[in-house]
C-alpha cells in the first residue's frame, strides 16, 4: 500500500473498519458461495456450520450462534476469506484494493475511492460486512486535504493528511511514521528496563526472555517500515547500557564486543542483535522476499500466480546473504581482536559449544543456571576477567582460568570426565542391552600389540560398553576424554580439529587393537573439549544414539539430538565452572578428632 500510495496515480488511501465482521458474516450465503469457489473445503465447513452452534456461557446459559464464524475454529479464517470473496470481486476495478481478513484498504483517485466506499456500503451488508464510517480513515496527500473533505463530505469517514496505523505498521508521511515508531520504541525501552531488573538476579531467564520473546516484538515493524534506524537508537542504547551490563556483570562494552554479541550463537555471539542495524537489514530482506506478492497486488491480479518454489528460493537467498554477512563480521572481529579473544570466538563457534544458550532455562530438566554460574559461563566463553577468585592455587601455582581447568587438585577434571560418562551410559541404557560402566577388559595371555602405548594392564578398563549400538549383538566399547583447548599441549596444534584427531588417535592406540582382537568388539573414542564441542567420532556416535532414541520414542531425530547436545553441554559447562569455583583448600574440610581417645584422656578411664 505504501508503493501504491506513493505513486502519482493515487491521491489517497482509505482504511475501512467493519463492525464485528467475523461474527456478522452471512453464514448461509458464505456456505453457498464456498461450495462453488472451493469445493475441497466446502464439505468440512458445511458439516461445521450448517446448524446453529451452541456457545456456552459461564453460569450455565447457552447461546445459539447463527451467523459468522466460531472463535477458536481452525477453519474460521479460511471460511471468512472465502465468504467475503464475492464482495471483493463485485467491487473490484473501482480502485486498487487490498484485503486482509476484515481490514479493507483502497487507494487511487479521490473520486474512484469514493465510489469504492459507496459500493462497500451498498453491497457489504448482504454478505455480513457492515462498514463502520466513524472508525474508517481516509489518508490524503498534503495538497489534497480540502478536496478530500469535499468528496467525502456526506460521510462520517475521518480524514487526515499525516498518516495512520495500518496492519501493525505505519502508513503516511515521515513525521507520522517516526512518531508512531517512537511511541513503540518508548514502550520497548520500558520493557527492557524491567527485564534488566530481572537480569540482575536471574540473568539466564532474562536472556532467554529477551532472545526468544521480547526481540520478536519489533521484528515485524522492522520488516514493514523503512528508514527508521535513527528512530530506534534509544532501543539500542537501552540494550547496550542497561540490559547487557545487568546480564553479563560487565560494566563497559566496546564497539567490537557489542558487534560480537550481536552475532548468532553458533558463530560465537549471544544473538542480541543491534536494532539500528537490523531495521534496515530486515526491511531489505522483507522487500526481496515479498517482491512478487507486491507486484501482484499493485497490478491487481485476480489469480495468485506466485510460484512457491520462487518464494523458497528468495528466502534461501536472504538467509545465505545474512549468513555471509555474519561470517564476514566474525572474520573482521577475529582479525582486529587479540589472539586470546580470537581464540575465544573460534571455540565458541564450534558445534555444540552454544547449546546451553539456545535452550529454554527449564529447571526441571537441569537446564537452568544461577546468576553466578551464568555470568561465569559468559566469562569462560569470551575470556572476560572473573571476580572473586584466589590469586594462588592450593597446589602452589598461580590461579587463573587456564590453570583451574587442568589442575588435578580436588579431582575436578575427573568429575568432569565421570559426568559425561554417566550421561552417555544412561542414554545407552534406554536403547541398548548389557550396558556396563567401567567394564574390565579380559586379561592378556601373551598377546602383543602394534603400538607401544597400548594398554596391557591386567585390570584395564574402558569407560562404557553396550551391545547393539552399531550392529545387533556386537559389544561396543567407549572411552571418554575431555581436554581443555587452551592448554599448552592443545595450543601446539594448528586448529581444534587437529587437536581432536590427536586425542582420538591416542585413545585408539591405547584401546582399539586390544578390544578388536581380544574382546571382538568395536571401540569408539568419545573426545570432548571442555567448551562443549565434540570430536568427529563422538559426533558420529551421538548421531547414532539419537537415531536409536528417535526410532524407539517416535520423536523427531532433530529434537532428540538437540536434547542430547544440551545435556552434554550443561554437564561440561557445570564441570568447568566447578573447576573454577570448587574448593581445593583443606581449610573447609572438617578436622578429624579421635573422640574416644579425647574422652579417655580427659576422664582418665585408663586409671
């Protein structure tokens, strides 16, 4: 409608409002017309609406519904659209018109729009469409205000030359559009301030509410209203200066870090987009995708000739452009960032490293983080400075994140390993037989192996064994390893993929040949990084495990895979936080007292 109104052929736009349209639709006429217009759906609608429908009112009263559609009926919108179509066809050709449900919009020369309005008033009630002139608005161009009043002088239609709200967007001059968007922005800023107060005490919930809820309140407006980047600047200021500090516990964000946080989670960001940039990007994407539909409306084509394949292609093109834009931004940030920050982006971009961010924080399933854990997790993700940590570890080394992840004092790396092992074993027990944790391998009887690093200990154990993972009846063995990717030994490798391959090969040399030759089973190394990503063979195994669960439960494979990734992600994340915050000092351990000896010495029982 903006395109039509801005053209030289149009003087005005008429936004028609109808009274109680869905409830007033002429049901008998609609069913008759639907039988001709769309026989496919006619039978279902006739069976639903041929008799009066009982509406139950609190208190026991029953009202018979004789007209219109029933609220809550899944076919209500389809019935209304087909029922009102003969009216649309009857008044076509007088001006350019667009209908969305009961909202009718016409644009063209003033006299033509006036004739269109008269036709709606005359023929509309026959179909159950009763236009309400007092709620109908005529938007005219600035120099045609007086002429508009004269043409519509015998009606109660409201007239303006500034603009009005239209289908959730704004139609009119720039000042009205900016004012309309500004009012929306003020409301959203207040909501962000309320969410920031929640983020101070419960940042995980606040983050999920923002990314999966609040941000969608302005996405539609961005797609439909152009050139509003400057108007939504207060929204970005509220996000940057109030919400993000409350969420992360960090007081100041530089421009580069703000851009990094706007990236999708799978590229190392937090998916907290910048409204001033997203407004233009969203509008251009919407323009490209809806271009065939816009052309069809402007040309007033009677038949919907738009190809579904073309629409899918256009959406794919915009998604591809968006991905390329984000990847270019990530590459630019890596080039300009310090080596440690660039490494953080690389690790956060690994598959599985962001699963804990994309899931709803449901405490019942163990997917909820306390405020301290959530902020510690962000510090681990981006290498931010942690607060309230000791200067020196109990082992005598200087304490920092890198040291905490590899220090064996307190046994936290072992707990991290055992957590992953136990989750995997529990998942296997649901779909496989003979699942054993830490199965003992058969003792050797003089066998020799190709690799000198092979485990030849008489009490050698794998982490897990199960039957029926790869083939029916075959016993599969698994061994878990979790390594810290920023450890000096890992940094020697050119990339993370190379580090995974080295760890997998070490495990295979240690157990593979012995399990194949002695146990006659298969061996799969399950290698994880402490940041949540998995090695190639572990990825293959968990895909297989997800497919077994999906086949047994009937759930979609992608949902099962997402659940498995989330469970592993939270286990590794909590274990990493435990390595930082866990108590290694003996100061907190209770002092063992020989209570019996103390009583004997004080009471002189030996005398």
